[in-house]
C-alpha cells in the first residue's frame, strides 16, 4: 500500500480511499483521537481509533512523541479545523516514547530550554515551521542565481587568508598542542604543520569567488563561514552560512540592483510557498508582542514586514547624507541614541540603521560610499580619497542585512591599501594577480543567511534559526 504524507492527505479529494501513513504522535486524547504529524506540514491530521477493538497494550504505547504507522480510510472530518480525518483500521507502534522522560511535551517551553534540547526541538511547531522556511529559502537562493546565469562556486572552508582583516578566526592545525615544534625565535613553526603554513576556518568565500568571477563572469557561494568572536548576543554565531555573489563588470549601481532584485525574489518565493508556516509564526509573534510595552511593539505583522520589503523601492542614500539626517534627528538631539552621532566618520549602529529605515525613509535603505577607514581593504577607493564604493542594505527590525562593494580593481591602489594596513603581500599574491592579468571592474556582496531566516520568520534570536547553533562555550550537539 502506498504511504502518504500528512500534507498530501489534507489536500486529498478522493474521500473513502484506503491509505497508510507514518508519523509521530502530537497528542492522544480520550483514548480515541490521535493528532499525527510527519513534518510535511505544520498541520496535524486526526486519526480516529476504535477503542474497543484496539488492544490495551497498544493504547498504552500511544503517547506524545511515539512513532506510529496507521492504516485506514480517509473520511470527511466531523470536527472543526480540517476537512478530512482517518478512520483507523490498523495501528502499529514503530517506536515508543516514555512520556515521563520525553522533554517536548504539548505545552509552551522556553527558548533556552529548547536550545538545551536542540536534537528534539525540531518536533515543536515553532521550530518545524522555521526550518521548513529555511529549507525553502535555500532553494529560492539557488533558483534565483541559476535562473540569472550564475555558477555555483564552492569556496574553500580551510584558508590561509583573512578576507575581513578582523583576525578573529578559528585555527586549523594537526600540530601537537602540548609540544608543538618551535622556530629558533621560539614561535610555533607552522612549516611543520599539515599545510606547511598557518591556516584557519574561513570567514568569507569572497576573495576566492572573485577569482572565479574573473573567468566565469557571474558566480555565487553559499556555504558555512566562521568567526571566533567571543560574543553572546542574539545576533551572532560562531558558525553561520553566507551567500556571496561576485560579478565581473558590475559597478556599485549594478551591485545595488542585484541585491534588491535578489532579496525581493526570495521573500516573494516564501510568501507563495510557505503560507501555513508563515501564518503560524505570525500568530505566534502577535501573541508575543502583546506582552511587550506598547513602545516596543512592532508596527508591522510578520507577513506585512516581508511585503514592506517586496513592495517598496529601496531608497539609495550616501553615508554622508545619512550622517546629516542622523545628526539632526530628534533621537540624536534628545540624546536617545545609545551611540550619539556627532561627526562624519562614525560607524553606524543598528539603532541608527533602523531609524533610517523605520522612521525617516519608511522603506528599505541602501547606504553607499562609506569612509574608507571603517571598511575592508578590498573596497574601491573613490576619487575623493576618503570614501570607498561600499554598500549596506538596511531592513526594518534588523538593520544591516547585506554588506557589499565594488572591488578595488587597480593594482597599485590595492597594493598601497594593503601596505597601509600591514597586510603581507606574499599572502595575497594570487589576489593581486587578478589585477595584473585582465583586470576589470567587478562587485559583490555578502548576505548572512541566518539573518535573512531571522527576518523571514520573525524569530528574535539568531540561535533559533540554525539547526545546531555554535556559540561561545556551546558546541553540544
């Protein structure tokens, strides 16, 4: 007999057909009604058993979390909430679940408790909805780029370069930790290590992606990246996924066009393909908002936030103009910003970015032409000698979600910037080669995938939008 999914049966038109389904028990009430879920949808299907003909030893095993196989007939539902239910003719318990030990009971659990049980939290409605949306978003990312002529590039995870110049990287080594080989000066001799040099987990695939863009034209990476920041905030992870397109012959304006078109595509895709999950998460978010002070409540419901981004043209504003707006804003004059804006050159914080989006422009914003001294070495220097062709895309409720730039394609200018920052040219000889052999204008950006999932699902903590979060002092699973 064919095995059906819950999603298929809830959409089925063929009433009175004999079916078979497997899943996990959500609830079992009155020794008669089983709410069954198999992960294919946030909705459960009701299975109605005959108490008199079901052996008592089987009834005892039908508890929350148990895996069961059900055979029966699909009939019109007599209750509210769904059109169909299953009249059970046969039930087999595939895997029992001890109700006294099973931690995910049909009640509200704290997010911290669920993080401590990350191997089982996916069985809750909230996390199953989030992870289904994450999966659909992943597909939409690939579909967008493939449909637009990009090639998927697998950037190396182990690297000898620090793309961001931050120095907060995880070391990769096979040397004896207790007794590593030393140089004559007493430093660790990495020539004796596996790769013959000091290597780390990557913080970005951008530099390597540039090499492929300069031959294939349009490429994108989508893979794990790592930051060894000792940061325990709701916005940071030590391991996260990055989407990084790189495009030859694109200038900053084309880069901004690409970022806006890409974002609108993937958000439109989940609005069309994740309706039930978004409806559930929106209701959950509205219930949470009721407990907050009125001043802290969001002005937009979850799906309205997504439509806000999709339906509005992204306002393009120079950093210099943004600084003037912020300096003269009421929150700044009344000293309500945690980080006051006093002068040009300030590094903008989330509170400033959100003010520009939510209060001043009331649309997503792309800031561009940032001060060179607060941006990375590879960004193209403007003719003024003090700003670079950088861009950040700002969203409501979250602030920066994309960072990108037109890359510095001029060899001598790039070499000067590298020297100023004390970066060893020998480590980036291959990157400099791109400027020697057929150099051209090119651009790209980086989007932290978890930030996008966070925005799309309304989850307040980034640890709740990745299956197994890696954070300081936490790598349990």
